[in-house]
C-alpha cells in the first residue's frame, strides 16, 4: 500500500492527521537535518498502523515535505 505524507518538521507537538485513505499530514518535532524528521515519521506511522518500522519504506521525497511511503501490512 502506498501513502502520501506531507511532513511539517520543527513542530511544537507530534501529530498525525488523516486527510483521506492514502493521504496524511504529520507534524514532527525533529529538524529536517540528516534524515531525523524522516526517521520520526516512520516511527509515528509504525505506531499508527501498529506494525514494525521495518515494514515501512520511504520511496520518494527524501529531501522534500511531500513524501510517498510504502506500507507492508
């Protein structure tokens, strides 16, 4: 399953907002440096879908706010 995620780094609180079945907005506290925000997004998605981190893979948007993740349920 592929999902689209718009990431907001340097937020005051962590939050996940479901826009549609395959679209999310995620606010993270981490800065967008050295992939820290991407790691935090993976952790948030793994707890949201209740799966391990290894089943989530970033496919597109490594250095952009709009990202595409592959979720293996």
